[in-house]
C-alpha cells in the first residue's frame, strides 16, 4: 500500500531521501557512527510523505518543501533519541537505541546535533512562519514529554490528560507536516487549516495504533509487549478499562505501574484485565471515529490522486500491523 500512497510524489520522495542523508553527515567519528546508525533505515517515511502530499495538493512540491520535510524528520529523530534516554529504552524501531549502543551522554549530544541540523534545514525554506512553526513544535514535543512524566505521579485515570499528551507528543508533528506542506506550496488559510486538522487526526490515530500494539502479543512492533506499562505509562485502553471498573485491585495495580513498582506478573495481569474489560475494543472504536473525521476532510480536494493517496494513508495508519 505504501507504494500507492507515495506514487504521486515518488520522484520528490527520492530527492528528499538524498537530501536527508546528505545533511546528516559529520567528520567526528563518534557522531558519524551514531548518525549512520540512525539513517541506516529510513523507515516508511510517513511524515515526509504527508508533507509532500499536502504540498502537491496545494500546488507544487518545491525545494523549500523538501527542506521542511528533512528538517521535521530530523527534529522527530532527535526527539526519539532524547526520549530513549528519558525512558531508558534499549530498542528503537527494531534496532538498538543510540543510548544503548553508545551511552546517555553521547545520545543527548547526538540529539542536540540533529536538532540544530533540523533548524538549519527549515531556515532554508526562507519562511519566517515555517521557522516559527518549527520552534513551536520543538516546545510542544518537550511539553508533551513533561506532561507524560507528570501524569505518572497522578492518582487519576483521565482520558482528557491522555489525549493532551498524545496531541503534543505525536499529533503535533503530523499536523505540522501537513500545515507546512500546504503553507510552502502557497495554499490559502482554509486549505492550510483543513490539511492541518487532517494531519492532527492522523497523528492521534497513529498513536492509538501504537498503544494497541503494546497490548497485542501477536504483533512484533520492535519492542517488548507491555513496554508502556513497564515505563509507567497508562494508555487509552487501560484508562478506559480502569474507569469502567470499580475493582480496587486493578486501580491499585495501575498505581503500582505508574510508580514503577509493578512486577512483570502484575503488568501482565493489568494487560489481561484491560483486554477482558473491553479497553482494547474501546480504543479501536475511538481510532475508527477519528479516522472517519479525517476522511471527511478529504472531500473537495483539488487533486484526485492526492485525495486518494491521503485516504490510503489514513487507512494504512489505522490498519498497519507494525
């Protein structure tokens, strides 16, 4: 399906790939080794694809759009490197994390280097609004991470708090990709707002699917099952199951998870409870509701090929198994 999604921008995506790899180079041996490790696999390029598709819908995919795509993916990469330090994660996308391969000090500095390169790329759009949006995104990603850390101290199980975190940590990046693609192609305010909202909904669905992966033993998502719980994070399926139950046992387990005191057996007990109590089914229904709102925004787009690609895009996000 990815080939069909990326078909309208295949040549532009190739140019993006060359730009991204060429920009993340260094003569420093340690930094070079870390950058080569990070760029060995570029993954599915979901965020650059969204930006370039939105640029194509709004007009032309310009060199400025390519620089924005590279800069946003660099900022995303840097945030993941830093997140792995915060979460003490050993794996990322099925391979060793930078902090596991080197150490925390190197990982933080590598993340800082990539962040500065991201700003340099976005500066090459020659758009003050693009640079301002990039600065907002960096602040928002950090804000979301801090909110998530703060939530681990809470005794409440709030869906609103959960959505606030994933809106800042995940959806903000997708919405910025869509917004900047439209902005740099010269779209009017209405078109920018429509595509920005589409990107936000994509990001929410993306995180919900990731959270569901964490509870599904049949899926190999490149990290251990229950990993979010082991890190003290309660996701939407768990939160819904807890709020639907008056059983004090599971509320107690959830608080032990948040305080990093839960054993592996207790984490598994909470996972089993979540599934049996309909938490997974509820999160899936929420994801489909958001997907429906996103698809409705595609009505009336100018480029039929892009509209079809964006519908395939949201469907891929919702239905992906890795």
